[in-house]
C-alpha cells in the first residue's frame, strides 16, 4: 500500500538550488512608514534582516530581497561539506527547520552536505540561539576542536542579538549569517552552499 502511494506521488524532493517555489521562500509582507523596532532590527529607517523576527509590530521599507544569507569568507570546497549543529539557547524553532534538511523534501545529502555528531570532523559550525551562560564555554570549545579551515555560520535572529542582546560573534569569529525567525530550510541550504564556496543563483 505504501509503495503504491509513493509511486503515485512521485518525486517530492525540492529542486533547490536549481529552482525554488514560492512556498519554500520566507514569509514577507508589504511595509510602509519607518518605525522603531522593539528588537533593534531597524537602523536609520532600514531593516537589518539578521535581527528581524517577522513580528509585524513595525513598518519599515525593505532595502533588499527578504531572506538573503550572507557569507564573508567561503571555504574553498567544491565537493562535500560536513556540518556540526550547535544549539546555544533556542526556542527550538531553528532546530526544527534544521531537522527538515534531512527529510525527503530537502535531502541535503544530494548536495553533498552532511551533518556530523562531532566538531572534530566539521568544516562548518552552524550555531542557533541566544548564547546562554552555560553554553558559551561549549560554543568556544566546539570552535577550538574544529580543524582548519573552519567557518561559523549563524542561524536565525536570536543568534544575531535580536532578543537577548548577546551575539554569537561576541564569543567566536562568525563568517556568515542566515536571517529569519526561524529561517526556512531553503535559506539554510543557501547559507551552507555559500559557506562551501559554491555558486547559488
């Protein structure tokens, strides 16, 4: 029965990065007059995507496309990428989006992206959440255990200081940001591909 149902549905895996559907993109909404943001995401009347949690309590003009990840220093990799995910204090929303990367719909293994259970084997440290007192030493230790060359990719608004004022970059060097609250799986994949030095359309 399940085999027949699967054959009828066909391939459901996302075609990203070749193609992306509207449903996979992050939520956006029209904005009008500038206003102050309670989370510090508005600077000089423009929105800092790294801190925006899409609360809709403000109205500011968009200066660029919603949800673009940013990587300053990509790795010189063209093949496989190994990622260690670390939660330093989240509400678990980002964790659920990361978990979706392993689902048949996104299947990051097709893009040669693999998650490792130890930072000793990781190329990228993917960090989510507001750094808590108990997790700051863990974050620093995970970074130190990673072999060179290594990169840190920050995930979501909390890790960028939106809610608690603490940023991951206050404790370890950060090479890239994936904005959102939480970021969509497509945004996370985009950030990882950029961190690997792969071209993303």
